[in-house]
């Protein structure tokens, strides 16, 4: 499992507990959490690409 997936599972568990105590629909919470995790994953991919681009540029300049 990736870090993002583990984060997602942890967030879903916490959110589910919060939702139960607040009597909120757990399904809605899970959807919101998934959206947050998806955004985090996209950001991580963008950062990874930026890092690889920097390395690539350094190699080309040498």
C-alpha cells in the first residue's frame, strides 16, 4: 500500500468515528476524504515530476 492509501484508510476510520458520534452520513464523509486524498496524490505526483525535471535539467547542463 502506498503512503497515500494508508493516509486515506486512516482518515476514513477517523472520519467514520466522528460521523457516527455526530450522526452524519458516513458515506458523505468517505467521499470528502477520498477527494482530499486524491488532491494530495495529485500534488505528490506533481512534486515528484518537478523533482525529476530538476534532476534531468542538471544532467543536461553538465
